[in-house]
């Protein structure tokens, strides 16, 4: 699972989290965000990561990480184990995103989910003009080798909240490293220009 | 060989009530240490050995003259760095490297205990070893570490003494010995019992030992410590110093010769009755049952930071059984990390040169120790 290191994203996630909170980073990658939250928010932070190499990197940083697959291994955590559960740019890679969202909200009081926006104008233009599956900086794979099997747009995610019934507490769009609120009146615009959607959600 | 000269022994005066009901006191606990205890006494690591291990973790074992059983992991600059940490390891009670065991003389009968020795458990083993903390004046260990049966002792130790270790590293182990584990151990025990020299455990008095039975037990067990792939790659169907099959029952194949060698060197250093007692202790180990079916309760009072390690090709204590410990720890919100190390070397991976494992162990310890000293400074 290739993740682009987006420092502004980490800052935004960090701003959504209260100091000293107990946090689980699902798909914690090399632990960059975990370290950031540890330093900036004094978070009591745990990670879960599928790649053995990445787990090793996290251990070398002194982070508490469990090797595992979020789709199956979130089961082991009791209800409300964490104040926040973070899922950074990986929702689209799961076989069953609905189960994952429900598990995030079972394990955590709140969840922070970020999604690479498939509704971004470059993606749309790419498909419109080339007629092939879009390849962009944040989505660098070909259709046949991408781990991203369930791409969605910011608008899709907002609709998803109504379909499977969870509350979006705060929604933000990242455009050229600038963050802005998403609301009903600007949704169409943000869905076209937002590179990343960041959602703070609750049951 | 003069065993006693090279063995440090603590005589435990305090009575220890064993799980079987008997109470022992004034019993010897043989131990070895590596590195030095710092002034704050916060750099001590208690290492627990596995079934056939002993207190001689690293360097040259003064009794066998071979490398210590965990030489890859423990030593100067290694994962468990003896330049930094004070490493303590004791021979388990029931063992045969100086600690109270079945080859000792029963003071009442003036005869070797043999099978009159009380059946001991993993719980008894750790309850005996806790005395080492008082002996060295250590209030809290920096870490408790062990693989296989050593890992079971780590779990039992934390359960019994939740505030006596900062970190805990159970490796390639289980919280409850499985039917398959018990079956293999029983095979070993029956091999010993089938040796005429065993004489119901009274062999020591005749200086004739059940070496054939013990060797077979070791051979069978040794197979369970390796993986099919590892065996195939190392030995395949290669022949032993011959060009063709000999149509007989000599060791035609290299694997046969290898196992026979493993069996023969083992009997020189291990006591058959100890093998029975220690395998029994492993079979009786069931931390889940000790806590009425809820393993999490074993860990609910501890603040220790756990790091659990398993190996992909370990079919004796497979990843799933290690993960059950992780799950139980998560259920009580314990601080637990887990990694499964890729290795073809089977259960024995933790004893061998497996760089990813050695790296993870070192990183976890060193990072936790840095936090540890930071806290102490504050």
C-alpha cells in the first residue's frame, strides 16, 4: 500500500485530536503520523500495520505496533478502546469498506478517515481525455496492480455516511496544501478541487 | 568435568509451595549473569530458558564447552546487549544444570530423587526464580525475555508479579499447551520409559543411563523444531558419505545421520528424568485455565510493555497461538506490540541467526530502555 507522505495531512489530523488522547492508527505505515501525534499531542498511540517491513521500522522508532490486517484484526479490540481511530488513505484498499468503517467506530469513540478524492478534476480529465484509468501523483498505480479497489469521491463518502448511518462531525478538503471546510453549499466545488478529503466521524 | 566449580548457586531458604502440594525449602537455584548491574539497578533482564536450555546463555558454556544456547541474541553489542544490560538466567527447577532437580539426592532417603521428585510446573519455576530479584537487590526488572518454554515463563512471571518488570518479551510460545504439543512430549517421555536402562527413573544409582531413549526423544523433538521447507532445503534426499543406497538400516540419508548426531550429543549434557519433568511442566501449562477461561485476566494488573514475536514457519507454537496472547492483552488495554518474523527455520528460529528477529528484539529493548532511563531522570 503506497502512501504519499503528506505533511499537511498529518497536521490536520493532529489538529482534530485532543491532547493526551488514546489513539489507534490503522495502517500506520512507517509510523510518521504516530510519532507526530506522540510529539505534538502527547498521544497514547498504538498502530496496526500489515507490512512486516513497516512494522520493523515502527519498532525501530520505539512505537507500539501490531502486525495485522485492519479488515480482520480490529476484532480483537474491545468496544471504545480508543478515543480516536485514524484511517489514513486506506479505506479504498479494503475488500469491505463498510465493515471497516463500522469496526473503526466500534473500537473508537471517533474516527478520522482520509480519502484520496477520485472526483478531483485531474482524475476526471485524465479519464475523459485519455480514456484510460487515471494515474496521478497520489494514485500512481495501473488499474491491474492497484491496491485501491474501492476508490471513491468526497461526495461518495458524504453519501456513504447517510447510507450506512454514521455522523460526519467535521469534513475538510485539502487543496494545494491548504485546508478548508466542506459543507453542503460548496460540496460540488470541493469534490472537484479537493485532493484529499478528511473526515471526523462518529457513530 | 567438575560441574560444581563452574556453577553459581543461590540456596533459596524461603519455603516454596509447589502446585503439586509439596513445599520445598533450602533448595539450590543455579544461575549465571552477564554484564553488570548499574547503580540504579534498572538495567536487569531476566532471561528464561527453554526445555533443554540452561543458565549459560552466551559465551562458552563451561560444562559443555560449546557456545551458549542464545549466543546469537545475547552478548556484547548484540540484541540483548551485555554492555548495556545485566542479564540473569537461572536453570529451571527440575533441570539438570545445578538447580534442584530429579538427579539430586533426597535428604530423607539419601537416594537420588528420580521419579520421587515432585512434579513441578511453569508457575513453580518462576516462583523459584523471583528469589533472584531479592538476591541482587532489584526492585523491578527492565525486562523478562524468553522463547518457547521461556516465553511461557515470561507470561507466568507477569501474571504472578505484574509490577516486577517494565517490559516483557514472550517469543514463539503459547498461553496453553496444545494437544499436539502434549502429544510430542508424550512421545519423548515414552521413548525414555521404553529404554530398559530407565528403570522407572532409578537409573542414577547404577550409573547406567537411558541414553538411547533420551536420544530418540531428542530426535523426535528436534524434527518439531524445524520446518519441512528448512529440512528439505538443508538435507533433501542427500546421502550420507555414500554414493548409493545401501539397502540396510544404517543412516543412508544425511537427515538420519544429522538426527542421530543431535540425539547423541544431547544425552551427554541432559538428564532423562529432567526431560520427563520439564516436558510435564510444559504440558501442564495452561494460563487460560488458571484464569478460568479468560486469559486477559492474567494481565489485567500489569503495566508492563509487551512485545510478542512469532515465526512464519513455526508449526509447534504457530503465529495464531501467539496472536491469542496479543488479543488477550488488547482486551485489557495493555501496551502490546506484535510482529511475525519471516523465517524458514521453524520453531528454532529464535535460537538461530535470523537477522529480522535479532533486529526487532534489539530495537524494542533499546528504545524501551531509552524511555525507561528518560523516565528515571525525570
